C-alpha cells in the first residue's frame, strides 16, 4: 500500500511569488491535513480537508489556502510568499477525521523563500 | 501553538540502553500519538494510545498515558543507532484530524 506522497520534495521561490504544493493521501483515506514545521514554531496545524470540505483551520493568514479534490488529493497554495514562509510543509492522511484514527505523514515539501 | 512540552529536549545514550521521553499536554485529549522524524524529513507514525488506555506496547516501544497528570512517556528499549531521530507526541481532542504537537525530543544513540 503506497504511503502519503508529497510533491515536489524541494522548492525554491522568490519573495512575492506564489506556490502550490500537492499531497496524495493513502488510498482509501479521505481526510488530509497540512502542517508547517519551522525551527522557531515547531509543528503548526494549517488546515484539514474531508470530502472536499475544509473542516478545520489553524491560525495562519489568508495567504495560505488549500483544497481537496474528489479523489481526496489535496493541494495547498501560499500566495505573496514571505521569507518567514520558508519551512517544511507536511501533509497527513487519515481514514476519517478524529475518533481513534492514526494520521500518516508524507516526506514533506521543503520550501525555501529567497 | 504547541500543546505542551517534551522532556528532555535532547537525550544522548549508548546503543543497547533504554531511552525514555516524556510529553506533557495542557487540555483534555482523545488520543495521543507518537512520531519519529529523521533529520527534517517526514514523520513516521509509531503508536497511538487512546485516552482510556494506560499503557501500550509495540515491539521495542512502550507508551504510557496518565490523563490525570496530562502526561505520556515513550520508552524505547535496547536502543539502536538507527533510533537516532527526533520524537514528537501529538494530541487530538476527537473533533477533527487536527493534531497538536509537542516540542520534540532529539535522541542520539551512539555506538
């Protein structure tokens, strides 16, 4: 069974640009969550999607957005990139949101903003 | 924001020794999960313990949960060099797939 796949693995962007990251969850998993990991703030929840609907959102500015497709694949977009957006972005998939379900993570996308 | 903290922040042991990491959290939880991360790569799921469970085992891993103290511990027995990584605990409150992570423990296992 394939794991969670994130693309691309590495990305370098310039301030002011926008970026789209992709996540393919484990087959059969319908919930996809996104996290940002930085040395200063640690692992922070961005948002969660289930059945193409955003169910939960973390405390991030509106420049961070996402969506989920009917096949459960998800994308997140960051517009008007800032240097502080440099981070490892991790995607997690789970069978159903909440109750006693494990969340499995992908390898992450390392975004560097210069 | 972080749910809580992990203790110690860093731990260095020799191969064959046991490693114990502790996690404290602030609010009521539904589940607590432990993850391993190697050098800024993805998180590897280790074990999930439910709020009504007190102890769980998986191979060389033993996890305990004390909801009255809002704390959990992860014990790795007979450690190996390959166990060198950062370990995180993560909690959820059962309402959605939002996980709140601890600050992590960096474990170094030397030969």
